[in-house]
């Protein structure tokens, strides 16, 4: 199964900042990464959008 595109959303301001790929067969749970939010201007938690 090839990797599918997902969107990462900032947990503080709810802005969709990043697009990445993940293999849904290997990684079943949602991705949660600390990334820089351009609107908040700080590193915040970014979770996978539904």
C-alpha cells in the first residue's frame, strides 16, 4: 500500500500548516509532531487532520 497524503494542523490556532505522507498500513495511529507554526510564531503540537 503506497503512502497517502495527510495534513497536519496546529492545535492552538487550528491552521493547516504542513502536508506530508504516511503509510497507513504501518502507522495506524494519528501522527502528532512538534512543528513551527507561522501564525503562532512558535513551536506547537501539530496533529493529523481527519
